[in-house]
């Protein structure tokens, strides 16, 4: 999915231009958008202040901070330095998100994959058919909570799922991954513009 989102981001922002709305040390406000009349499509803004970076726009809004209480990593006042020159790291970055919508969502494909992985080595007769009918055929399963509940309640010829709460049925949202690419790309645009000015 990440490669698909990378291609989508590149297409969505092919004509984007950067506008510097504020640039004072660690306090920055950058806007990225296509020229008018399409400036409202896939626009986004990046705002930084010491230890924080926020991204908002047409796709999603997130606030990312250097969290001194949770992680044993160097806390950087300049969050551009934190993201600069790297590929995206959705797992680690998601641990830094402090606001906005969720970065993950329930994935039925992930749910099916995890459940099938749990039963693949079982020799219980008819287990796969029963799982397909009782669990995969259950239309009420639409989130991790209902998925875990269904697994806790399931029983077939003595087979029960071991600790379903440990199973993760969520994937990063396309909007979150798009924003990850936007942060890295936006910083690269900013750095290139500053380098050009300094030359």
C-alpha cells in the first residue's frame, strides 16, 4: 500500500508550488498547492514550532511532537531535522502523532489474514469452513472491537482462539501515509528553495 500511496502522492502534487507564509527560525508556515484555479485540490500546509510539526490540508490534519515522556530518542527542537532526508517511517512516526484523526483503521483483509494465520496449523475437522461461515460471514464485524469479540465467542469442536486481543486488524490509513510523504517532500522543497537563495 505504501508504494501505491507514494505514486498517488506524486500524481496529486505534480504541479504543487511552495509558498512561504512565515519563516523565522523554528517557526515556519509553508503552503503547498497547485496554481489557481486548482489550488484547492490536494493542498496542504506544514507549520513548525520548537519540538512540533503540524500538517493540515485537503487530505488530513496531524500534529507531531518530540515526546520526551515516551521515547528514548533524541528530542529535536527542529522537527524538520527529525524528518529531513529520510524515507517515510509510518510506524515510528505514528507514535508521535498527538492530535487529529486516527492514523489506522480496521482492515477486513488484515482481519482475514490474521485469522487464517491462527488456524493454518490446526487439525480440527471443518474448522476453516466454520470460520468462513461464522466469522468471515458475520456482517456485524466492522471494527477491531467487534472482530475481537467474535473471536472470543467462537468455538468449534474444542478449538478456541488464543488471546484474540493480541491480534492487530488495523492498517495505516491512506490519508496518514499521504501526509507522511507530504512532510518529507515538503521539507525537501523548502531545503531546495533555501539552497537556491543562498547560492
